[in-house]
């Protein structure tokens, strides 16, 4: 099954490691550090046109989506 992230991009559900509300990347020092490490080590693909609502970590990269993490969760549950 696939999960549509927006911007014409879909990824296999089995490749998704983590989905987070993007606002949480600034919620604590640990989250800020985690986000900085992701940005430095991975190419981040912004599908949100500069207005990210969720961060999706996959086996193959990091995506920023304009779709909320709650909606992505619902979509993933509907796929099964």
C-alpha cells in the first residue's frame, strides 16, 4: 500500500518510519536537535510549498508535507 504525501508524491507505507506534526520540531531542545540532524544528514524534500504541517521520515529520505500528520495517519489506516 502507498501513502500520498502531497505534491504528487506517494511512498510505500512499509517505508515510512515516522510521521510528526511539524510544529513539534520546535517544541523541545531534543526535537530541535533531531530536526537539525535530519536536515544535515538527509536531503529534505519540501512538498508543502514552504508551509509544512508534517514531517515524514522514510527509509529513503525526509519529506515535509502540507498535509497534517492526523490526516496522514487516517490515510494510512484506511489503506489496511
